């Protein structure tokens, strides 16, 4: 390891990484400390074939740049992107709360792009192999479900249970149901087991010429039969709520797609 001052402009920040989250109060204290005492601990940077890549110390790097600094003290280590990302996970995970979706993204990158299997990732990050393999499976969930994981609306156990549902739309419908009914992991697993048992059965054959009626939801007050998207806060049973939540999930997917197109 070599300690030296390097140009901030020379340091690359990986697009995929884990960054510890500060509460507004802690962030304000951190900024005040940086203004008063300056940089005390060096950031950690790896010297790779692609140049200098940040491993740890993003908040210090940002604050130094915002303060008008052009150089910063860094502990330089030789390595590659696998070293950068595995050490990044190791250091930030020890400090406390980090967005699980970021952990999932880094694990997926190590696995899919850098060809590290779960055993090697476990050895280099300090995470258990079982936890790494759970995160690998969770990486297959939809963005909406991963957001719910970060927001604390469900835990890793819930997310792992949802991976049994491979259809993205069904994942989001059941996700909305678990949030609505506050299911435990065991209750969610039981419900998914029931859903998969139903899906494994062949659909009943409708008599010739018979048209299946559209799904509707009755308003609790006026009793009018409406399409699921026209009903808000209904008193429905768990199976029937799936129709409404499917409509909500579809609307959210369309909204995200529209925002994505606007950015492009």
C-alpha cells in the first residue's frame, strides 16, 4: 500500500458499487467535520489497468471536490475491478445500512461480468456463501421489487421467496400483496406455494362458444361493478385483490417506461 496525494480528476468512480447511507443529521456532522479538520483518513483507491479506481471513501471524495480541492490523500493498492468491488462490499457492509439493491448489483456484476462464483465472492467479501447465492437469485427480481427491498417494505427473506415466481408481472402483484397484508416470510412462502400449485394445473376447458366474463371489482359503497383500475382501497379477499394489484403493477411499469423514454 502506498499513501500519496492524487488528482481528484484522475479518480474513476465505478457505476456499480455499494455506498453506505448517512442520515441527514450524520451527513451534516460529516460535512462540518470535513470543513473544520479537513481530510483525516485517506480514501482507498486501486491502481488497475484502467487507471485509478475508487474503492472506499466516496463521501470524502465528493466533499473534497465540492470544497474546491484538486487533490486528495489516497491509499493506493494494486489490483483489478474484482479487488475494487469485493473490498468495497467488505468495507461498506461492515459500516451499517447499505441499499440491498446496490449489494445485489455488485454481486451480479462480479458473477456475470467478472466470472466469480459464489464461493469466490464469499471468500473475498466476508459474506456467507448462502447470503451471496440469495443475492444472486434476488438480482432476477424486477426494479419495483428491489426498490421495496431498499425502502424496508420487505426483507431479504421475502425477496428470496419472490424469486420462485419467474413471471415479472406476477412478482409485482404478489409483492403488492405482501406489502398490503404485511405477510411474514413463512406466510409469503405459503401463499406462493398455493399460487404455484394452481399454476401447475391445466386450465379448465370452457364449453364451446362460452365467453369468459371480464374481471370486475364491486365498490364497497355504491356497489357498482368496475374494472380493477377504477377501484381504490377496496375491502377484498386476498385472491380478488390480486386482480386490482395486477392493474396497479401494470400502471407502475408503464409509468417507469415512460420516464425512461423521456430521459433517452
